[in-house]
C-alpha cells in the first residue's frame, strides 16, 4: 500500500518520539546522563576494605549537596581475602556493588569488570595534573582511567630509634650500602651465640612482611624491566636481578658478616614491635599495628634506602575506586568517584580521619612536612610498581624463589628463571 505524504510525516514523528523515549531511558540507566543532578534518583552500593564508613561520611554529604536524591550504602570488609572472595562471588552472580575498590597491582585481573571513566569527564591530562605518575601507570595504562585513589602507601625504612642510638648510628641509612655497613653495629648475640637483636628484617620469605614488594623495589631501583611492553611475559631474570637476589638473601646467609635473619624468627612486624630488630622495610599501614603491640616503642621513619648515585625509586601499594560494569547507574557512580578522589575537601577529610598518606597532589603538597606521614607523602611522587597477573600467586612464587636460594642453595639465575617462567604462565591466563 502506498503511503500518503501525511502518513509518512505522522510515522516519522512517531518514530522520532520512540527514539527520544529510548534515549531518555538510556540516560536514566546511565544515572541521569542527560538529566539535572536534582532529577536523578539512584541507590548506589559501594564496597571497600579496612575503612569504616566514617572515612567517607563527609564525601557522602557533599555529594548529596549535588545529587540530593542519590543514596550511597557502604559495606566494609576487615580482610583482603574476605573482600576479594565476596566481591568475585557477587560479580559472578550479577549482584556486585556499583563501586568497588581494586589494588593497583591487581587491576588487570579485574579489567573486564570495570567501566572506565569517560574521557569527556576525566582526561589523561587532568589525571596527570591531579595525581603522581604512578597512578597513570597503574590505572590508565591503556589510555582510559579505570580507577582513582584516595591514598598512596609506599615502602619506607621504619627503625627503632633507641637501638640506633645504642649502636651510635646518628642517622638512619639512606642507601643500601650504608644499611649493609650498619648491620654489624646493630646485631647482638646471647650467651649461646644466637642472634638476640638483629639489624634488619631482610633475607627471609614468609616471615618478612612484604618480601615480594621489597624485592620488586630493589629490581625496579636496579632498572630491571619486570614485564615486556605487551604484558604477555615476565622479563626480570637478568644479570642485574641476580645481583638483587644475592643482595637480599645475604642477610639470611650465616656465612656473611651481615647475617641478621633466619626462618625460625617470628614475623618481622612482631620482631620490631618486641624491640628485637632495629629496622624493617614496611608501609605506613604497619605503624598502627606496631604501636598497638607496643605503645612505648620509639619509632623513626625514613625514606626507603636507594642505590648510590641513582634516581630515587620507591614502591607503591594502594587501592583505587572503580565503577562496576554491572552498575545500573554508570554515570552517577563515576561522578561520585570523581568527587570522592579529586575534591580537596573530601581527600583532606579522608586523610584526617584515617591518618593515611594522600594521593591527590594538592593535598600531598600540604602534608610534605607532616610529622607522621611526610615520608610516605613524599615517596608517592617517586613511586613505581608493576602489573601482577595474580598478586597472591606472585607472592608465593617470589617466596619460593627466596627459599630456593636460602634453604636449597639453588643458583640465583636458576631461581630467577623458574620464577620468571611461573609468572609468565600466570600472565598467559590473565592478560
């Protein structure tokens, strides 16, 4: 049947109405993309680890000043394992939160579960202005921003001031060479000739907190490339890496003059809290645990040691906030993350509530001379990391590598080669 001109016009108008209605519906699904914030009605769920809801209360309130009809429910987990297991189960069931936290070294494993922030809302240029270089490396390596942090923690030298005073060590070592030289001054033995007070918690595997991260730090300081550009293979089994592994494991070798650690000792934080080791390499998050165990310990914090004459390299471990692909309100969830992490009032409130070092450059600048977190704050600007295919499995692989040398006498190059092959196999499953 041939349509008249009038009928064609009517059909065109009706079709246009349908298209507009569909676009409006999509806008609502995206959380009010084309709507005024006052017109958006949404209930967001956010999951996190360690932080209580009080850490975000100011951010929730300020966001409601813009989006008065958006409610945010926060669920906190006490452990990383509990959080990760619950998150994976919820996402697998299609019932995950709108916003969740992701570790900087675990972003690749969750990449297909993340909805990136639109470049129209937050560009790489803005990211570079707002955050240290590490954040782009970790959360925007593919050109779009997948997560943003509130805090960046870094490995630092944490020392017992009383033990350094007793050994007449005026300043904590700022290079690894100086740290080596300090060990004989710090070590004391009991009547049986056993280690009573040790110099530094290095050389071990399971009883040295963050052994994987410490070795990663040493490798990155030595200029070792951990993976190839395509992130398809590990590439760290080099001659420089053999020197790193030799340096690290010498502290657990009873045949050296820097022998100061063995696998029968308690965990390094316990040893430090008990006043039995002078120095540890650890994160800001360790300090509250140490002080809870021993409120009277005189803790000093210094920049992590560097290689002589080299550019400063530190090691960062932190969490970012990201939008789940499953969210019904993608746009408003992204807007909240931007408000949470880039608003100076929100980030300052978070730092004051939690005591954690900031991530936003503007706030970093304010805390450069803070007596509690200045070291960690400064180190965020020179921090690096590398993308791990599975952080827990990589930890096991690095610990096996250490044990292969210390306990089994395996050659450094062979231990590194095994670790490299094992991690490459993991990368083949993840990337």
